[in-house]
């Protein structure tokens, strides 16, 4: 019995030793460019979640970004007019004048000179005219206040077509992704979904139409960024990514060097992609795209070339949300990567 147990254990160890360089280390190594965190900038939408797509229904919020947080909204004249307080509180001059007239009239009455005596010591025609003007002014103010309250009670909802309990502006609907298996590697998956792009937040942004050529550029950047990162080519990365993203990639490469390893990503293939949103703001165009892609992802030890993470034979898959930007008339470059 003991002999059989020992033989079984030796067999398991032998199988593990054979499989160790490949299969047992396959899986999502998370060593590719930008893996493990959500970093970068999406312009005015950096603090907002990307619009959901079939490829990526959700994405993690941005953990690191050079874009400052949005400042709270400043009160507008309309909001100031909606502040609590009656007519008198918003017009201190009139309230002071009316208070003075009432006080003068009351003093005159106390000393037997009539309601208008305190205003000038005369209870004749001048006092009568002042009393009539005062009473007329009070009636006018009362009528204005009553009309204002009645108008407030009958006000219409902000969105006339909204039902009770659902007074939210309608968001633009996203068209379903056009799928095709005839084109490869994945260009057709992206090419037919440009019509669903629209800016959904921020008054300073406007919708942007995305063409098939743009989607081809996005797929090319997916491959180029991973290749440049694998080669440690910071110069190439500066040509295809923002300085912010190059800084994050440089940190990753430095961490690998400190651990005595290098990451190699090869045979990147886009499996599925969706356009999340596309917009323009401040002279720049932005496009956020959800991408599911496969690759050979392996991390080797520099001293002997042994694989310490991933596999050089088994393909792994990843789903990420990439944001690209371009200046007007310029080329697209990578601006952000978010994990799902």
C-alpha cells in the first residue's frame, strides 16, 4: 500500500515538472501593458463611468489620472432666485421704507394727530394722500405674493414628457453591435458600430462620428502598444500614447527590471469590440472602446529565461476599456486603460 502511494506521488510530481513551463502557468498573467489598474484620462469624462457595451457592461473607475477632479457647480442667478425668502427679504430698501412709514403713522395716532400726523405734523391733505398711497402699496404687494404662490402650485414638471417619479432626461440609446465572422482579426466587429456614438455628459462636449478607419486605428494601437511595451521601447510608446500613459508604462517596466523579469506579449488578436462613446471637447476628439482580445503573455526571469508567470504556448484573454484621443486632424493615441 505504501509503495503504491509513493509511486502515485512521484507520478504527480513528474507530470507537474513536465507541464510547469507551459500549461500550469497559463491563465491571465496580468503582466501586459496597463494590466492590474485603471489609469489615464478621459477628458471631462474621466470621473464618469464609460457607457456600458455588450463587450464590457461595466468598467472599474479610474484609479490614477492626471486630470483634476471636477469642481462643484457654481450657483447661477436662476438658483439664487429660487432661494427661500419673501419679497421683503429680497428687497430690504422697500421693507425699510414701508416700516418707516408705518412707524410714523402709528406715532401720529398715539398722539391724536391721525395716521398721517407723524409724517410731517400735518393731518390734512398730505397725510390723507400718504395714507392712501400706503394702503394701495400694501394691497399691490399682497396681490403679487398671492399670484406668485398660485403660479408656483401649478408649475409644470421640468421634463414635460416624464411620468411621476421618473423625471430624468432621456439618454441616447446605443445601437446593437454589428457582428461578422467573415473579416479578421476583429475589424468587422468594430467597423459597424460607429453610428451609436454620442456624448452623454458635460455641456462642453459634443458627439463625434467614428468611421471604419478609426476602428482600424484602434485595433492597430492595441497591437502596437503591447509590442512596444514588450520591447521596453519607451520611444515608440511616446509616439502612440499620451505622456501620462507612457509614465505609467515606464513604472511597470521599472518594477519588472527591479524584480529581474521581463514581460513578453505576442500574437495579440482582437476577438470582440464595442464603441462605448465618442465625443469632442476643448479641441480634442475622444473615443472609448471596449475590447476583448487574446494573446501569448509570458513573464521570464532575466537570469535563466525561465517562465515565472503566464505561458509561452497557451493563449490568454483579457477584456479592457481603452480610451483614445487625437487633436483635430491628427492621429489617434492611447489616453487611458480601464479594467473590467
